């Protein structure tokens, strides 16, 4: 998994046509090894995943990919090319 804005966009959203929704604002979207707080952030993400709140959603265009909430609200995508898929 690519846990930074650029790599996630390039290797997941653009390449495969999926965005991640439900990532909590309280957990930085970064390499999970860099998170503070021990297991708590990982347990929170796992709980959200198991409840279906944190999930991948198929997108068909870059406009759709950048609309709504992505991994974090501040993640924006500036390309106008179509997502392949």
C-alpha cells in the first residue's frame, strides 16, 4: 500500500481506478510505521475496515476520484486525464 498522497494517487487511484474512503481525519495518511500511538491507530483502522467504513471505491474519472472524501479531505488531484480501467 502506498501511504502518501503522491504514491497513493499514482499507484492506486490512477493505475487501478480506486479511491480510499472513510480514512479518519485523526490519523495521518502516511506510512503506518511513522504513526505515533502504538497499536491504537492500527486497531482503529482495522475496526473501520471490518465495519465497511474504510473501503476502496471504484472511480471512473479523475474528477470522480477527487470529489468527496478521499484518504483525507486535503488530498486533491490536479490531473484531468481519465482513469484507465
